[in-house]
């Protein structure tokens, strides 16, 4: 079985193929556009034997290539850049280049293919991923605008908190758009005008946030409502999870999902003391979503609080207990994720594997 590793970039892709013994049998470099992807496919078709692909950045710069390969019936795996970075650091000749990166991807696929997340054709989850990412950016923009408004108001009217308890309500937005300073200074007038302009922009951003949230909830309720059975998962959270986990059943077990999320504990035992430490690898967006689910359960779910207390009584720190709880949450998410897909989807995937 030939393993082809692709180091994907914004303008250029570099591919390198290795055989079952890990020996290089070919290299390709070409542009990142449809013509280049077609040329890469023709180059790979000339290689002797069956092949599997690993694309670093399969949901980033390599998305177009990965989707074209999957549509052509190729087996493509998603490769996290952290994994190949570890391989380069432990190589006989550590170094960094596009060729070395592609080689690291190919060798990693050759060794770990059965346990890697497989790339599938984009579906509804890709739409949810786009919407949740856009909503997150809009929320960040709203926070930035509020900070600017606070900074201006404290200069014009230090006691403004009495009038604006928060800048999130509709009444507060109305007041911002009509704001006038208590003084008569020219500078304060300009600051007040800036507050009014920022207030209008904030209203627009928040209206977009609400529109995106409504669309995410509708789409999540249609196909991914089983995820909301888990405490701490709303329809918005279910949409975020679906966008990250999809498309299709990419993970064959909860252990694979835990490793992908970076919540599988790493053993750090020494001198007879058995301990585990934080795994800083994996998908950090998914890790963040799971962390907030764990916090919600710790506050509102009696069983979760009892579990945390029991692990602390066993000698674990509160942080270690929360990590253990997050691992259980991953297992629950994986089981509920299976309910989101009809069994009919299993057949074509099993044939493709």
C-alpha cells in the first residue's frame, strides 16, 4: 500500500509518496487550484499499487484537494500538523521544508492509517461549521465594539454605569444611538458621536449574531437533536459539535474522538505516584466546547458534581477530576453522534474502507 502525504499551502501543494517499507517513490509540487489537483491525481494514478492519502490541513488550505480526492473514490485521512511536527523533532535529521513535511505526513499515514479520522464528502455539517465560525467571529467583533464604547464613555461620563448597566440589551443599544454628552466641550461632542456610530455598528453585529443563531438552531434541530440529550448541550452547542465532528462517521470509537479532541489523558506517573496530565494536542475548538460542557455539568448535574467530589476524595486535583469528567462526556457525545446518522450510511463507508 502506497502512502501519499500532502503538505497543503495557500498557493502550492507538495506531495510525496512512500512504499510499504517507507522508501520514497515519488514527489510532486503544483498549484493549489482545480487544475493542480487534477494534475496531482494523474501523477498519483501512475504510481504502482493501491494508495491512501494524508492531507495536512484537510479542512483548511487542503480542503479543495481533499474533497476532490474523496469524490474520485480515494481514501483520504486528515492529518493534524502537531502530529507531523512531533515526527520531525524525533527524525534522524530534524529540519523543516515542504518536502520534509510531506514526507512526515506520508510516514504518519503509513503507520497510523487505521486510527486516523477519515475525510468524507462535505454535507450539512460543513454548513454548520461555516455558520458557527461566522457567529463566533461576530461575537468577537461585538466584544471589541463594546470595549471601544466603554473606553469612550468613561472619558466623557465617568459615572456612565448608572445609565448603562450593560451594553447587551435593546434598550442600551437604543440609548447608545441617541447618546449625548453632559458637557459642552468639542472633544466630548466628538467622542459622543463616535459612541453613536459604534452603537449602530454594535446593533448590526448583534442582529447578525441573532440571525446566525436562529439558522444554526433550525439546522441542528433537523439532523442533530440527539446531541441535546446531554446536559450542557443546547441546539447552538449541538450545531458547533456537528460542524467540528462531521461529515459522516469519521471516528470508529470514542477513544479516537477523545484523542482527536485532545482530552485523552497523558500519563505522567513517577516514583510510584500515578498521575495524568493535560493533553495539549488535538482539535482545540472541540476541546473548548467539551470544556464548557463539563463546566455546565459540574454546576447543574448532581451526578457530575458527585463524580468530581469522589475523584477529589481519591486524591485527584479538581483540575484532574474535571479532565476525567470531560473524558466521560466525550464517550456520551460519541454515542449520541451515532444516533444522528441513519444506519444506511454504514454500508457505503464499510465498502469504501
